């Protein structure tokens, strides 16, 4: 039995994983899957988001201990969640069995304009100035998913709007999460845990070179999805689950 902790990204919560926890469970039938919310998101939306990734790590550790979920943990993390996973593995390698990092980016392996593609600056600036829940979620969906079915996209957008109405992420918390991501710098040495990097050739939010640079610097296994967007588990969760299962079966995960 292995315990997999799934860590989401900026302004996202556990429900944004959609069907993926079930897909991962089918690929890893002995896995126990836990999907905590980071402070400021989802069920924790009333909390202040930390302004450092290290604080997010400490929150997750306390949360899991309070639930009685014992280490070691396998961490599967997307975007900002990937920074949390790297910091966790660096600080507490005995608690982390392995890491799967999806479309993440971090200094010094990525430049700012790669970590957030410059083509998106006008849309994001407009969102910060004008706001609006539907506009926010529509923009996030456009930037993170390559889902082509119009009916599926419409249903997804409505669900996401519903999540935000139930558990709204405040502008202050969104900015605090952005600050924590901007301030984060990867440790000077690769964390001493097995690591798999997954990235998307169709990522419109983060330059795929960010994942390639990280994998190369840390000599980690790297797999690239040919078409999916930034939210790879959303666009093709079955592919992610199978890549993780193959990596585990090959004995490269510890």
C-alpha cells in the first residue's frame, strides 16, 4: 500500500482533479489517494494563503498528521503544487517516497517569461483589473486545457464557476499564492527521492522548456504528452496514470 498525495496549483482545489483520482486508482490499485486543499483554496478558502512555499509544506504536513495519514508519501503535483512537492522532498526526504511533477516551473531552471508565457500577460492583467467570476474561470480554462469537445468544455466551465461560488478564492489569497510562487527558488541540489517529470507539448500557460530544463538538471525521467494543455490530468488523466504506473513498474520510483 502506498499513499499518494495530490497537490494542486494556483487557485485550484481538490475538485478540480475531476476524474483523475479514479484513473490513478485504477492504474495503481494498491494506492491510497489523498487530495488536500492548500490554504486559501477549496475547503480551506477562509484561511490566508501562505506567502511562501515552505509554509505550504508545513501546513500539508500538519493536515496529514491530524488526519492520521502516515508518511512516507508519494507526491503527485501540478504547477504550484510541484514547488510544494520539491520543497517537501528537500526538507523532509524521509517523508517522501517519490515525486511526480507535472508542468511545473521554478527558478533557477526557468526564466520568468517561460514560467508564465508572455503572450498571456494582457489577458491576466485585464482579469486583475476588471475581475468577474465567469471571466476568471473562462480564462483559466482557456489557458490550462486543450479539451476540444464544446459540450464538455461548457459543462466544465459551469462546474468550475460553481466551485468558486461555494468556496471563493479571494483576490488577496490569489495574490499571496502568486507571490509564493514568484519567490520560490528550487534547492541547490536535487531532492534525494526518485522523480518523474511530466509535461505537455500543448501547454499554453507555462513553456514546456521549464520541465525539460528541470528534468535535465536533475537527471529525472521525463515524458511529454504530445497535445495536452497545462492541466494535463484534466486533458488526459489516463495517460498520466499509465505513465506513473509504467515508471513504478520499471523500478525507477524507488
